[in-house]
C-alpha cells in the first residue's frame, strides 16, 4: 500500500503546534460533577435515583492525585530534539504538577501517545505504536511504551530541474545532502532544502524556485521516495544599484559601500553583507536590499532605506590612577554633511585634562570602511612629567577594523600641525622652564591582524608599526622620527585557557631627548602599558621624582586567560618595561608589575577589571593600581 505525504515539514510543524494548543486549551473535567438539566422536549423524564456518596466507582473516578510519567522503549532511537519537542507539547508534562483524575489522565495519555507517534513518523518510524498504561502506587505513573518498528529509508531521491544549472548541478545536489539509502527524516529534508536555497543564491541564481519536497511511503517495503523540483532561473551578474528617495544615502554612496561591482557574479552573501554594512552605519533604521530583474543575465539591486535619528548626546564619568577624575560630554550629528559626514563637538573637564574639540568624520569615504577625519582641538594637559597648552589641527585617512567586519590589514595616513606651550623642569637641576613648540608631523601606521577575534582573541597573532616623521621649531628647526612596533600572540592551551603575550618597542631618532617636546616623548606605566604602575610613572625622573620621559621604550606582558565558570574569567598577569634616554631600546632595568584580573564575557566583548601591584617600585609608586575597560588588555 502506498501513501502520499506532501509538504512533510509543514505537516510536522502543524502537528506540533496543534499539540501545544491542546495542552493550553484542555478543560479540567470532573466526572463526579452533576449533569446539566435535561432539555425540555414536552415529555416527563423518569426520575433516577442519585448515586450514593459511598459508591466506589464514583469515588475512584472522581479522586484526584498528582502523578508521574515516563516513556519506555525510546532511549535507543530518540535524540535530544525529539525529546525537546515532545516536552514542549506534552499534556502529561505540562499538567504533572497539578492533581488530575482518571479521565484526565486517560485523555492526556492518549493525546501524548498520538503526539509521540507523529514525532516518530517525522523521523522515519512509520510503523510506530505507543501503548499507554498506568502503574499503581501512592503516586501513580503513566507509562507510554513505544514499539517504534523499523526505520524507513529512501530508495530513490531526485532533484528534478537542477540539471539546468549546468556545471554547478553536482554542487547543488551535494548541497541538498539527502541521498539514496538515507533514513527518512523530516528535519534532514528541511535542512537540505534550506541548504539548497542558500547554495543557489551563492552560485549566482537570484530567482531560483524550490518546490516543497514530496515524499511517498511504501509500507510494504519499508522504504520511501523523495522528489524535489528546482527551477534555477539562470545565472545572473550584478547590474546597477537603485535606492529610494531618502535623507540618508543615494545610490552612488550605497555602491561605494557594496563589496561588489557591476559585472561581478551574483551572490546572495554579497547582499547580506551590504545590508549589514548599511545598518552598521547607525544612520538607517530600515535597510531592505533585494534582487530585481535587470534584463537577460543581469540582476539589479533595489535598496530601500529609512533614516534613524542622526543626533547623539553622550556623557562619561571616569577616574584613572595617575590620570585623575574626568567628565566628558559630546554632541554628534552623524550625517550633517551627507553622505555620512558627521560633526562632533566634544568637551572634557578633568582634574588633569581640559579639552574642547570639533571633529569632522566621513565614514565609507570613496570605499568601504575608509574613514576621512579632520579636527581642531584646544587642550590643557597636566601630568607629573609636564604641563601643556596645545592647539592642534589634524587630518587623517584610514582603513579601520571593527567588531562586525574584522580586517586583516589596516592602515592610516595623517598630518598634524601643533602649537604647544609646555612647562617642565631641567632634568639635571629641577629648575622650572617654559618652552613653545611648533610641530608638523605626518603619522602613519600599518597593522596586520591574524587573530580570531577583535576584542577577545584566543589564537593567532598581531603585528603593527607606527612611524611619525616630525619637524619641530623651538629656537631652531630640527627633525626626528618616532617609531613604534607592537606585536602580540595568542595560544589556546585548552578550551578554557589561553596564553597571551605582548611586546612593544619604540624609538625616537634624530634629536636629543631634551630638545623633543615633553608631550612627544615615550612614557610607560598604566592599564595599556605596564600594569601595577601609575599612568606614565615608569622611567627616568627629575630631582622632584617626576617622570621626564625618554627616547626609547621596551615593554612586555604575559597573561593566562582562564574561563573560570559561566561568563566569568580570571587572568593572572606579569608585565614589565622601562623607558630609556638612549635612541635604541634596551632589555635591562625593567620595572615589573603583577596582579590578577577578572573578565565578564558579554555579548559585545569582555569587560576587564585588573588589579596590579609593582614588584620593584620606584620611590613614590602606589602599591595598588586598578584598571577598568572594555576588551582584553591586548
């Protein structure tokens, strides 16, 4: 006997939904409750004697008790998914904490038996039978005994129409995945259908159609056939991008963000990537990206955008060891100069820093993730090493990375014009002095990121370099170059432990330390440097025991990142480093710091709290330093 079952996935979903509805809508029946009045049909109903209160049949049917339940004979065939689905829809499971009478138990057992048969048939056990029974006891147990029978298999699987895809037909068949001889499994068929739709989009078929799978079961042989009809619709290449009238981007800027060009083979992944990138700008609340017919062999891309609020007001309160307390506020219009030309007004008021700045920033400038920035800033900075009043004009062009699209290579090119009135002391005598510097700089950077995560790397390495040729005018003009190299590596020792290490080297070539503005020298110490020490506190000091900075720098850090329990981790660390007056960095005279950190692994990255102490402190160094930030230390 043959039986046709069309739309297997939809049928299974409907049956599961029906089971849940039954469980939620079940009335509480009481067999001992009185009957409703007889209807009036013009005749006298005979009087029946009422049952006595001691009638044992009535007492047995009316008695309510809590119960247990279990399923026998399913351990060898049922996976976690079947058990989960049964538990979600089972009336026995949902009512087990409430007393029930015999009629309710009987109905629940029969309904759950039917549910279990449906779930087993979806996995290919078409001859499955379930026999309910009750084991007596102080708390009765409802038992569903399963006789699953043999599991049916596919003796024929056809994907009709896929041959229209030409050379890609075999890849599409492989994507479907269900083969002759495989067990009849609704989940595998649904997953295969979804994988086939995805692969069609990846292989350049934007308008492909996939029909519902048709399964025919032969109970006499214990087998089934599976037929799936596919209409690929022809390969396409990208054409033009169109955009609706909106206050955000025009079609030209959307094309700059897209990672595909006209003439590139169509892929659905490219549209998904464009949709995510548009949302990531923060300027749109709705981003719809869909393929539309652009003519023979061409697919155009239709984009519909709805603007999001473009203005942001932000505030921040903070305190850092060696940096003091600070309050920061900013106002940003992210699209004041479309497309994506934002303006930020920022102010900082702190015990050691005051700043006012205007920043222009254009994201996705002529290419994806390329950022053009220009700023003007006025700042007063007071450190242990110096005090400076600075006016800065700067601009940069850079390729940035972010948590949504981590880049292997990033770079930046910039220029700075700085006027700085700085006060420090003569290193040899401690005599105060004031000097005005006029500085022109061209900072550049190049970074390779081979790690597996931007905020929480567990394997791989990173290597970056910074070079800033600078021309300084203070009495006389002179030039020098600031160079810094950073390297870090990450090695998993187990699923819960990662060993991480960092090395930093820096040098200033071309000028003596005393000629270089104090704000342009190297310093060490702090949460992003050598933990356990105050901000910029490591290195040579003046007669007043204040740091004076140097021309070269060496730092290292080692830590073990241990995932302790749940979302929490523990990180013991050892840092070391020093500042040198020589042009080239050395590996001697290190100041060491050690401590332990706590990590909370949130959805957007680890939150870091490190507590460090110096091992060989200099006079005046605090015994404990605390650092809080987002992301790992390096």
